[in-house]
């Protein structure tokens, strides 16, 4: 009897340890997309870094940096004109995605360590330029500060109409991103990402 009790305790302990690292967002992903493992790139941004959520990109000295627009839509650029410009949005057409097609893409390492907010937190924050004072208060951002400017710019960009043919959506949580994706693609999807080792091509 004692051996049976010890086996049950050991099993419960292992179950507790195995479930300890899962966040509600990960659990939601697994329940809605059970046949599509969460890509490492998504897992990496789910786990907050020490210091909490940051807004904007920080330089080495911790000063906020923001441009006029988050993305520059560049048409008819040569291949080398796009290199090392983190503000260029790279778009390619579905017709260009076929077996054997090669594309040379440059990915800059991001310094932005912001994470997804849990859905419950994201849903409690109004996401509208009409509610900007409430949003700034939630993030303890002083009106007129650089952080407030980044927040305001992000909200305005999300409220702007998309370009022709673009389905625009600003996800406020991982769960809202998953819900939007499923509404457009269905549940039979495979989420994939690539990893590049430091210094490798």
C-alpha cells in the first residue's frame, strides 16, 4: 500500500513540475491549436525578461528611440537597399512562394524585449486614442514623455485604415492573435518559424 501511495505522490509531483512552466497563453495555444506546437520564436516573447514589459526600442544607454513611422513601405528597391534597415517592412507575394525559389532576407536582431500581455490584462486596458489618458495611467507613462509618444503612435497606427488588400489587425495578446489567425485560416494550420544561429547564414 505504501509503495502505491509513493507512486501516486511521485506522479503528482511530476505533473506539477511539468505544468509549472506553462503560462495561460501557452495553455490557450495548446487547447486551440493542439496539432501545431508553439514555435520557439513565440515562446521566447511569452516569457518576460527581468524588469517587466517595455515600450519601444531601447538603445544601449536606455534612451527610447522611435521613428516617424514604424514601417517604411519600400517598392522597387534593390536587394542591397533593404539590408540593415529595421524599419523596412518586407513583403512578398504568394506567387513567389514555390519549391526551389530562393530569397535573400536580412533579419536584424531586435533590441525590443517587450512581451505579450496576458489576455486578462490586455482586455482590461482600453485600446483607443480616445482613451489615451487611461492607457498612459495604466502604464505609468507621463503625458508628453517619450514612452507616451510611443504608446500614442502605436495606437494611432493600429487605428489607421490598412492599405488596399491588407487585412489589418493589432493583436493585444497572444490569444487575440491566435483567434484572429483562426478566423482567417481555420484551425488546421501549422505555425512555423525559423531560427538562425548567431553569425550563420
